[in-house]
C-alpha cells in the first residue's frame, strides 16, 4: 500500500506594472507529476511538471500558463521548491494499451538561476542600449567591492553589498519592478549571518575582455573563495547551521546561505572565524520506514595526489611560483594513483593598497598562507577514496525536520554511517509515492573506533575531526 503524500502546487502571477501578485491558482488537482532538483554547487535548480491539458473552468493550460509565473511546491505543508516558469509545451502520445494521452510540460527555474543566468550578465546595459547607466553602475559595483575587500569586510557583508549594488545596476537600466519581484520571493540576509572575514588582502578578477558577460553568481563565487567556504540557495522554513550557530530561514522565501565549509576542525573559541567541524553539524536521522534503497561505494575518480591552490599573487621574482601556487603532494596517493591534481583558484594579490599599509601580521607574507591552504586541502580530500558516496532513496517524511536538505549531515540508521548532502531530487507521480533521491558524500562510520586525524594548517589546529 502506497502512502499518499500531502502536496500543494501554487501558481502565482505577478503584476509587472503594479509590482505585486495579481492572482493565485491552485494547480494541485491538475498536476500529474513533478520533479525538482537542488545542488550545493549550482544555484540554478529546476523543476519539471506535467499538467493536464485543461485546468480550472476548462481553460487550456498551454494558453493559461505564462512565462515568469511563479510556481511554489509544498510538501506536507512546507515549501520545498519555488521558481519561475521559463518554458512550457504541449505533448501527446498513444500508450501501449491504445489510449491517447495529452499533457502540458512546464519547466521551472529556481530563483537562484537569476544570479547565474547569462541574461543577467554585466553587459546587460550595453545590450539594451543604455550605455551610460551601465558604465556608471558597473563602475560603482567594482569600486564598492574593491573598497570592501580593502577594509576587511566579512564575507557575508561582501555578498550583501555585491547583491545590493548589482540590483542597483538592474534598476538604473530601467527594470524598476524587477527588484520588487526579487525581494518578494528571495531573502539575502537571514542566511548571511557568518562573521568570518578573509584572511588575506585580495582583489577581484573583474570585467575584462569577454568576461563582461560574467554573472552575479560568478562574482560571488570569487568573493567567497570556494571550497574554503560554501554558498547555496534553499527555501525556508528550515534550520541551517551557519558556522556553528543554528539559523532559521524565513518561511516561504528562497534564501542565500553562506558559511565556512564544515570540514576544517573544531571551533576555536580564540578564533571564532576559524570555521566549525562536521561533527558539530546537527544530524538529520533517516528512519528505516522511510529509507528503501541505498547505492553507496568508493572510487578513484576523486582521489587526488597533488593539492594545488593557484593564487593571483603578483611577484616578479618568482613568476613560476605565482603562476603555479605552492602544491602539497600526498606521497601515498601519488604512489597509488600517479598525478591526480586538485586545483583551487584563489584570488589573493600583493598589489592591493592595504597590503602596503596594514600593520596586521597576516599581510606580511602571503606565500606561507597559500602553502597552508594547500596543506589543508590535502587534509580535507586525501581520504576521498575511502569515503562512501552515492544515493539514498527514501520516501519524503511528513515531518520536515526529518527530510534531508542540501548542506545537511544525515545519519542512516540501517547503514550506521553519517553523510554530507550535496544534492537531491524530489519526485512525485499521481497516485504514487513522494520520493527523495539524496546524493551524499564523505560517508563514514563516525564511531570513536574509526576516527580520522586531520590537521588544519590555516587555523593552526590539530584535531581528530571524525
């Protein structure tokens, strides 16, 4: 017997003149199936819906559904996905039993897609002919980010200021109600509570040549220095641990979340910006009555032997080192797998003005810190061929607190292991079960008899992490 889930699918139409919702339609009775996906690495999640050809009052769905209408998917009363329609189409086919079938397919892009869309590139002002507004706004954006980088502003505030300036550009080129629409559905504050600040003076590689089409997401990725930090979108309400502090994302909003990557040791009270440990993340327990399949394994595809950060340091005396960074070699993995590099690009510079005037010791010499980054990457990733990765297939629980979300640590009772959730897919079909396919990494049995010793060179801590 299949447990029937409680779902609701709403379509909201925006009045682009007044800057408010015009009307709301409940698509739930007319939806045959849906699937949506989210990932830590890519803000551009998406959903696909199959809707009956006729909906309320015998209206043709293909005529009624409009581009940029907002779709909200609720599961057991909790918002799990929302985005805007970017494509719709009418399909028909004859089934094997000879019955005709028709449906309207709807593609929905998550709100995170706004930040990564090429249509939101920095040259948008040039494309529509508003050159002066574009050049002024682009200059203000560049100057604001450069000033924040020089003043040692926290990562979270770097993100907030960059987003504010970016949408200032959008407003100046004439899209006056676009920001109103964004503010209604998105939240750029609740998930940006981290007080972590950059350890080095930096500059942004910004707007040169063909990079004028750079997206806002690409700018933010440069600012947060992935993989030392991570950033993603998700819907509230949900609890998320931001640098050791539990934060509740607001209800019915898509929120941008930033935090230290949770693999760099325990919290150091003397250095609260030093990050937090994986074992301090709250654990989501997957019950046996929900988990019905798992496919887990190990492979050598992510087994690295050379850990190489490439910095933007400018040093005439050692141009090769400036180009190649300072690699750390794992002799064991090198012997087993030969040359398998993990290359991470960081945007540090010697030329920034603050470096010449600051009395902070961290500005004295960048090279040792780059070397420590290299050593830390080794400590994070050298055990990849030992970790379990794969997919946990489960029914979505009615209790949203037990439903794994991206960025969560999960514990599967039947496997007796903990995992990190990096992406997921939710899938439902009429009269079927509501299923979740959770892609997990860093799987390990984290009992006290199976610990790994990791050393964090950046923050000078030696800890038993797991």
